[in-house]
C-alpha cells in the first residue's frame, strides 16, 4: 500500500569556510568516521551543514523534520529541490535521482513535481494575490485565462475568496502564508516542501493554518515535507518525524514510536517539551467517515460500501445526517444470512462527543476504551465526523 | 645638490600626456572613418528629435505637459503651473533653443539608458563584472568633465555629437549604480521562491528582480536625466547650441539679464523633467 515517493540516501552538504585550504575529501572522510561538525571544521576547513542523512517519505504522508536552529533543516529541504546541490548522496524522487538532473530536467521537476512554501512567505509584492498564486503556472507558459481559473480554485481552497485582487502588503501574516500555500498547490505538485512555514506566525493563526494544512492534505493527498523547530507542531502534523542534530539525523520514527522508544537522551529532551495544551480540539482532528450509509439503504448496500472502502464497519444515518448507529461487517453478514434483523444488528449504544470544541486531552480515555472510533455529533444528533485512536495519538502525545 | 631630497627629481619623468595625445591622434588617423560614421549617425538622431520637437506647435506642447502632469501627478494645478512656466520660456524668446537643448538631453538620456540599464543588470549578477565596473564608475563620476571633452572634440569635432558623448559618460553612472543596487537588494527569499518554482534565469530577472527593483531603477533614471540637464552649459563649451550656449555668450559679454533668464529657462526644464520622472519612482514605492 505505502509507496516511497522520496528517498534521501546518505546526503552530505558541506559549505566552504573562509579558510582557503578547505578540503572536501578530508571533511567527508572525517564525517564518515563519525566526527562532529566542530572537529571537521577545525581539521578540514569545511562546514558540515548536513552529514550522512537518510530518510524515506511515503506518498501522501506528512514527514516532519525537526531540529534546533542551525541543525541543517533548511539546507536539507533546499537539497530536495536542488536549490542547494548536495555535496554527496542521492535524492530519489519516484525512484529517479534528481542530483543527476541537468538544468532542463530540474526546471521541469520544480515546475511540476515539487513546490515550496517559505518561512517569510517569499511573495512578490509587485503582484496581487491571484497573480502570485498563478506565478508557477505563468512561467510554465500556461495561458492567462486557464491559469487564473486554476488560481481562483486555489485561492478558494485556502479560504481567500474575495481577496484575489488585494495587494500582498495589505494581508496579515496568516493570509500571506495562505497565499504561499495556494501558490505551491496551484502547480499541482506531488511533493510540498515547507520550511518553517508557520514559524513566523502567532500561535492562534498558526493553529488555524496547521489545521488548514491537515484539511488540504486530507483532501488533495499531497506528500509534505514539513520543517519546524517546534516539537508540538512536528507531532501534530507529522506521521513520521525526523530529529536532526548538528546536521545528523538522530531518529526517524512515528510520534508514537518516538514517545515510547526515544533513541537517546537528546530525543528524550526534545519530547519533554511536548505541551498537551497546545494540541487540537476534537473539531480539528475529526474526519468524515469513509463508509456512511442511509438507514433505508439496507444491508447489501452496507456490505458493498464496506468492501469498496476496505473497512469493517459502516456508519448509519437517517434524514439530514441524523446519526443512528454503526453496523459491523460480521453483523451485516449475519443479517444477510438471515440470522439477525437489520434493526437488531445496528449498534446504537455508543459514546458520543457532543461538543466539537472538547480538547482532545479530554477524550483520550474514552477513545482508548471504545471499540470504534468516537462519533462526533452536533445539536439534534447530526453526525459531524469521527475521531479515531490513531488521529488522537498523533495529535496528542503525552 | 641636496635638492634631490627636497624636490622631486626632474629626471624621473613619465610622459604619459604625450602617449595619450599620440593615442588620440592615432585613433583619429586610423579610425577616422568610424568616428565620421558615428558622428553622422548621432547627428542624424539629434536632428530627428529636434525636428520632431519643432513640428509640435507650442500650444500643443504645453497642453501635452499639462495632461501628462495630470496623469502622472494627479493634479491639474501642477499641470497649469508647469504649462505657465513653459509659456514663460517662450516669452523669453527661447522656445527654439529649448527644443535644441531638449534634443541633446533626450538623445543623451536614450543612450545612457540603452547602455546603463543592461550594464546595471549585468553587474548585479556577476561579482567579477562588478569588481571591474565599480572603479570605472567612480572614475567617471569624479573625473572633471572637461577632461574627456577634449578627446571627444578631437575625435568628433566640435558640436552636438561630442556633447552627447560627454553627457552620456557623465550621466550614465547613476542609472548603472541604482539598477544594480536595486536588483541586489531584492528580498533573497523572493528570488529563491522564483527559483523554486522553476523559473529560468531570464524569468527571474524579468518577472521578479526587475519589477521588484523598479522604484530604485526609476530613481536612477531620474538622476540620469537631471545630470544630463546639468551638463547643458558645459556642453555649450564644445559648441552645442541651445540654452547653454546662451548662458555662455551672456557670461562672455557680461550680460547679467540674458544669462539669468537663460539660466532660469534651464531650471524650468530641469524642474519639469524631475517632477514628472520622480512620480514613477514614488509610485513604485507605495
Ligand atoms: N550558504 C551557506 N554558506 C555557509 N554556511 C551555510 C550556508 N547555508 C547554511 N549554512 C550553515 O549551515 C548550518 C545549517 O543551516 P540551516 O540549514 O539554515 O539550519 P536550520 O534551517 O536548521 O536553522 C548553519 O550553521 C549555517 O550557518
Ligand atoms: Mg532554517
């Protein structure tokens, strides 16, 4: 099922210091022997921003890269679209090594496969919102009408309808970054690179955009490499998290694994900073159930829908999304075999979350003891979404 | 005898002046045809501009200035003021000379921009070119103008053509400096973003760097125009007719009134050109 879309193998990036005797080979040899950056700088005159970093990113996931300032995060992400040329190592995008690309192939890669979102937005103040969003399409040579239609779609996607002809300077920071995201999405890239994209924003706006990003990712299934220096953000967004220290990768794992088996004290220290109060409310992590049927649909449709979606239970709703209950695969089969009536098979006695603004922290125990994902309903028992154990785990980690 | 310690010894002598004289003479003799052709072309261009200015009736010219001012500065008041000032130049009896002066200024500005903009763009991207061009620019700006007027006259003969040449050398500097400065100060992240979206070198320049640097570039163009106007009197010394010549003649004959009126006419030209071109850079700044 999971397919590796991006693979980084033994990546090195060295910068020459002012020392004219700088020697790359000496530096690489020292690094391979495990020397730290200070020693390498001292002995070879080369500054090792990234040393022997390897990781893999699966299609459709958010891979979070975290580390202190100066640990090499920006350098790595700039190697992923070759804004920096790696000193050594391979970067495989869908199996093809982009470090070997010529200029033309690189332009093509950046125009169609990989887009980037910047910490300070990198927007062009002489263009309005829409024309910033359309920039990538414009330089590909797409016609004005076509690119603006596509651009408007993206402007709407990030919730900026009505702002498309405003100047960049008239926008708030959060809105600027929405433009940055829309510009990146307009190219319809497979991979989105985000370098501390939310770090310049204040916490509330940041929360908004994190949620927005998850929503967009859910909808468009983009692969995202997300850089941050904030462990909370990394755990909130990342399905895998890589921790960097002085240019070396310390651990790559899922947030759960990292919590249960931190690789060393350095990781442990990072994790100690996880702050539960910063984590989402239920509204932010609930998803629409993939398999939903009407009470009037009957058991055959229920079974078919479960099969199509590859799940083993279906959510049953009445008129106007009124939530009725869940039917499991076994029960549905029993009904079809005539061992039960449909009415008997529906499980109605479920714990419900009635307030979408409940902090995730407050539903953890409930979720842990429940057999099914928690059902979120609003007034009048209207189904709004479900919260699975997995989504709770990746958002709440203490 | 012991003078050798106090005074610079006369026997150590580098006769550079003679070499330069020889070189200019050599150019004159061997490349005379080239300079002749250059002179003819430039003269043609200056005359073309002069004739076109002359075709425009004086009242139409004033109306154009009023409307252009309204368009650029958004004020009829200023438009009428500039129109009235031009009218004054006419009443001084200097309309024709103003056109003559304008034709030299316009030709010089055209050449300054044709040279200056590409050079400015070039040195903004290449550290090597930058290191080479900067000292040359410094020299061009600090060297007294008369110094390069002499070889210009020797090669091209007196008249408007060497005047244009000297003006270009003097006035091209700010547009080069400010173009390169403007491009260099464009936000690094914006340029990086353009690169990350797959822009070619040219696309980055045309779609990001130049538009972002435009207010600064316009300031450079404005300064170039002002310096071209400032050269008017100097140019008269090598035989360029026009308002500058009028000032020179007045100085020679100590006719204060004539000199001052011609001077005021030059100032009026300068003010109008300055305000109108400044509006571009101010607009971009917003
Ligand atoms: N172009 C460069 N030349 C020299 N050193 C650089 C360059 N870019 C980054 N570095 C150095 O590499 C290290 C890692 O930088 P960076 O990747 O920006 O870190 P981070 O994004 O994690 O803060 C820093 O110490 C920085 O000084
Ligand atoms: Mg960084």
